[in-house]
């Protein structure tokens, strides 16, 4: 059976790391978005986060984070970068950021629509 999931066994237990299509390949290093999302969501200013890969001419993909802060709240990219740098390997730390107050787009089942976020990121790349 193929599920499209990537996982590993540890102490005879199966852990699911991510969906194969969500895996970010940054400069020949695997980045699991869920790991970076969990790290970001431990920051006191972050309500929720979504992480995905966007094209990069030298690295293949770079790590982009869309971070939701509470209404009326704010956080600086430098603070988020420092937070991640203290907890993650350097290649896993996002290099592209979007901070917003509006919630992440979700489907009827409550899953984050990363394809919508990727589309927004692609539009921004074209505009810049």
C-alpha cells in the first residue's frame, strides 16, 4: 500500500514525518515542514504556521514560513529567525517569511491549503 507518507521506525514504533509531496529538498538536505512548523509554534507570538518549499536558483528550494500572529500582535522576522536558529539545524531555518494576522486557508477537513499558500508565494515572486 502506498500512502505518500515519509516516516521512520524508532524503538519498534512507526513515526510519520511528512507527506512525500511536502518534503523540502534544500541544497541536498531534507527539511520536514512539520518540524519547522512545530518549532515556530512554540514562539509566544505565533498562533499557527505553515512551512513549504519555494524554488531557489542555487539551492533547489528554500524554506518559506507563513506565520500567523494574534490580531493586534506582531513579531519581527529577526526574532523568529533567532528562535528557529536556536532550535533547528541551519539548513532547516526559513529564509523566506510572510507574517500575517489572517488565519491560514483550510479545507473543509481543517487541513492547511499549502497549495494556495504556494500559489500566493509564486505570485509574489513574479511581482518582485
